[in-house]
C-alpha cells in the first residue's frame, strides 16, 4: 500500500506584532489624553472656576477694569497691586439695580451664566465701588 506524498504540514507561527501593537498602544494613549483634556475643559465650563470675577467679590475687595468704560469687565485684584482702581463698598446679589449704591460710589452690575444647555445657572450681582486713592 502506497501513500501519496504531499507537502509536509507546517506549524503555524504567531504573526509578527511589532509595529501594529505599538501603533495601537500609541493610539490608545492619544485617545486617553484627549478624553482627559475634554473632561477637564468641560468641568471648567460647567463649574466656572473663575473666582476672580465680580460675582465672587466681597466688601473690601479691590478690582480693576479689564474692559473699557463702555463695556467694563471687572476683575478682583490684590489691594496692594498698582492695578487696583476700585474698592468694593457694597454687594447686592440677585439684582442689577445700581440705584442701591450710595452717593459717591459707582454702581457696576454683572450677570453671568454657567453650565451647559439644560443645566444653566445665571447669577446677577451689583457692586458699589469707590475709587482707590
């Protein structure tokens, strides 16, 4: 009895994975970094960590105008700073009524909105400011 001769079966070998594995690992790292950056940016937008804005001002804080006379943008600064041009004499929350400010002070109102669509929070504050001498 004769058996037909054929090719000798080869033992399968593992595919070479050098380049494709490193590309996958680098892609996963890039996606993870972008996810962390995106989450961080979203948190900043949602929670509004701008603690130097007018809505966080308290009596005695000093401020400077980073905007213009027509469109002011008041920011809290250190009172010993040469940038300090105003001092907060009174704070009125949830109103834009600058007539609440006493004579000799300048009224400044600001409304800010934080959060995202469907979860927005609006806050309004009126500051009564005196000039820093």
